């Protein structure tokens, strides 16, 4: 690991100021960044920790949604979101292992946008709003491909606001070593229709399955997607599963998520 300076601001304004300097990078849970630095694949000159900012922590309801501070660890989301948004709480409780759940944060996960991470599926399926130190970004505009988001230089997530669906469920097929999603599906039913988001399957990262959304909006039952197929053109293919295998998992897990939500 290369040498670096460490800064731990206590406010969003101070964090924004610290991140305006050259070579500065935000640090949340550090579950991806720190291992990358240890391998000398990343060498920020200044790490700006966001975990000491009180206004970026905690879970609360208001304005018709569930507000989660970006520096909130997974274990807190699993506990405090359970009575408001059980599917999201269950997702958070199934991330990694206890060490990861106690250190990793929702903001760090959404900012990193790992193609096999769990939270991006919840954000996209819920139509959540990603709030940064500069603006609010709709989920459909935020995710832009593998490890790519709408965040600009010096911009960081301060909270995520989730509309609470009528029914929802997240079903994950674990990669047993990492507990990342080999493939996973989050289904959320709202008054205006159903949203289906898939993670762990595509080379382009998290995505919505539009055909399933249309079918399930007309009939919220697993049988509604029986005649659909998922193209494997852009699916990940590796030693854990072929592109065709992952494409099939998308359909199977979507059906299971609908059944669980019902």
C-alpha cells in the first residue's frame, strides 16, 4: 500500500471541501477500496472518511419514503428497515458475512456499483433517489454500466431515499466463496406497476428486465413470465456459470421473488 493522508470530517460541507483537493478519494466502509489499495491498484493521496458524519447515518421515514444515510452499515439497515421495508432489510442482512455487514455501508456499495453487488438491485427496482452533496439522481439515471455511475469528480452520496412498495422481495443465488450475487433479482410492486432489477448477471452491471415488468404489471404471479426468455448476449460467463446459465437464473429467480413477495 502506498502512503496517503487520512482525513475524517464531521460534516458534509467539510467532506466536500476535503474532496475538492487533487488526489482525494472518499472512503466509506472500504470493503473494496482498501483491498485494492493493498494490491497497489489504487493510490489516492488523501482518503476522506465519511463515517464520522452524523447526518449521513441512520434510517428514518419521511416524505413518503425510507431515508437511509449513506454511511449507514448494512447491519443497521437490516435491523432498522425491517418494519418499514422488509425486503430491503433482508437484502442487507444477507450481504457478505458479519464483518462485512458491520463495516460496509449502503453508500459505499451504491457508489462502487459492483456488477454483483446487492444494493444496486434494490435501488433500481425501488426507483430510489440517490442524494449527493450536490443533487438528487433518479435510480434510472444513476447506474451507467459496470462500476460506472453518474457521480462526478468530488461528488459523493449522502443518502438514498427508497419509495416503499406494496410488495417486494429479493432472491439471491450466492457465489459461495464471496457471497456476492452470482445472479439475484429484486422485484417491487407499486400502484403504477412492477419493477424488476437484476444484479450479478450482466456485463453491463445492474439492469431492469422490461419484459418481465410489463407481464407482472398485468398479472403479479410467477406464471406471468413463463413464456418469456432472457437473452444471454450480454451475460457474464465465467468458471462459476455460463452466460446461458445466468440468463436462465434471471427468469427462475424472478419467479421465486414474485412468489415470495406474494
